[in-house]
């Protein structure tokens, strides 16, 4: 039988990403493909850099999207800033800190791990203790918004600590950018990477990054070549640098970049502060509904991410069966637990375009039905009303 065109169903994406993509972004991506050195396209790239500077709240010239997903943004930061033998303090409070360790070691660096409980923020005191015990440390790396658990760490404090001990700070803002405050210049972040498929309402596959003067200085003074040709910023800048000397490095993902451009225009139209407030309000509404049902959050209130809500699965409830019923009966995707939390938690994402009242109410109504049918020990018929009360307030 001949394979025909692929037509995906219309789902509601309320997991840890990808999240719902705005129709405006999908529309932009269907526009005519240009050559990657076409002057019209190059002008769009210049706008993109300005839009990204706004999203990151920075004046850094070295701000652009890496042509690959968030993991490649992570790798771009590490391969450029870590040389063989460099000691790097890596904070781990979930899955993604473990990936940072992998990156450090593959660059020939030495990772000093600062471990925190999964579901908690990074403890600055532990980081300071590690910095005192390892005075030869060059870089401190941490995840601002740990998507595997829903915990948010205090980026401003951690970056200040890194600088107090003459280290650079690498920050993972894949899930935070657009959803919760990220202030690159005010917090003096040296290197930061994000992703397009979490709170930016865009498709997966691109990774915005930004580097300040301190980070660029370190890259300029490297003793060794960056081992990745593709991610070597010295080469990438030949393409993304000043408009006059754009040279071929790789073929940019043209239409994907149209999508990100549109997503960032939407963010600018809404305003960053309004976007953060929207994520917070929808989180509070979802939370009111989940708690009215009797479900419990994993992360203590003060350390919670509004865009990623991790809930403990009630005793005796079949994790997989519930998620399958939500998908089949309601076209609703939620996230399973990751790593040590597999089978123990559900992760409800309210990211970017997906952070809206309709999703909150549909999700709570669907969960009420599916958990009720599964005979889970929950309070029935109260979640939607509890959320509506918050949304109306
Ligand atoms: C999703 C995510 C990544 C990886 O991004 P990809 O686009 O999946 O490569 C890295 N860090 C965090 C915190 C994430 O949530």
C-alpha cells in the first residue's frame, strides 16, 4: 500500500514541551522559502536578533538562535566556554543538570556536582560551599527552570555567587524564557540558552542563545580550538554577525526562523510582563482546580514554576492508563514523570500559547472524568468551578 500524506490529529499539548504552537507561527512557517543569503532574509535575521534581545532583556550583540533544539544551545554554551581541564560546578536538581555534567565531561572538563533533592530549587549555600572548596573553578552551570520537576531556582543569586568567585555563569533558560522573568543584563548572566517549543509558542528545533562580553573574552582567549565545528561561535558569527559580512556557514532553517520571528513578534505585542502575568494567572487557576480535587504539588509553593505543574499521582492509580485516556478521549497530552520521578508524578505544562483559560478548564474537566472512571480517590465535580473562580478574579 502506498504511503500517503501525514495528517496529525489536533492535540492539546500540556506536557513539558512541545507546547501548543500559535496558528500565527504555523502560518508564518508556510510562507515562501528564501535563499539564506537573500538580502530580504538577512534583514529578517537582523530583526530576529533585536526581538531575541528583548526576550532575553539584554543588549548583548552575540544573541541569536542556534539552528537546532535546546540541547544544541546547551552544547553551544559548554563547547565554547569549557576547555580541557577546566573545573565546572554543575548544580543538579533534576534531569537537565545531569546533561550539563555530560557536556562538561565531553569537553574534557572536570564537573564538580552540587546535588539538591529533585523537586527543590538549587541551594545557593551548597554552591558557595563548593566554590570555597574548589577555588580553581572556572564556570558555574545551573538550570533556571527544571522542567523534569517544576522547580525554579534563584538565577540572580546563583549568578552573583559565580561572579563573587571569579567564575562565568551558564544558565539553562529553556523552560523559563517567556514564561517567568529572565533578565540577562540585570542579573549579569554570561551565557544563556533557551528553546522555542516551551514558553515561546513556537515549534521545536531552534535554540536562542546569548553571550556577554565576559563570555566572549573567554572564547577569544581559548588555548584550544572548539572541538565542535558546527557550534564554534567564532565561525557561526561569520553568518549571524554584522550584516555587511554575512558568509555561508550552514544553511539556516529558513522557514523555522520565520516561525520564531512571528512568535517573538507576538511576545513583543503582548509584552514580557503581561506574558509572565498570564502564565502566573493560568497556573493559579490550574492549581486551584487540582488542589480542589485533592491532588498534591511536588514542589514547595515558593519554588514552583507557573509553566510546569508537577503533581503526585494518587495511590493505586495507573499512570499510563490515565494519560492514554486523556489522549484518546480528550486529545490532551500531559507529561509523565522523568528519571527518578517516572511513574510517580504527572507534569502539566502551561507554556506559551498553551497557557490559556480554555486549556486549564478542559484539562481539569477531562481529569475529573478520567480519574473518576479510574476510581481514583479524588473530589469529583469541583475542579472546574475552583479554577473559574480564580480566572474570574
Ligand atoms: C526541554 C529542555 C531542554 C532540551 O531542549 P530540547 O529542545 O528538547 O533539546 C533542556 N533543558 C531544559 C530545562 C528543558 O526543559
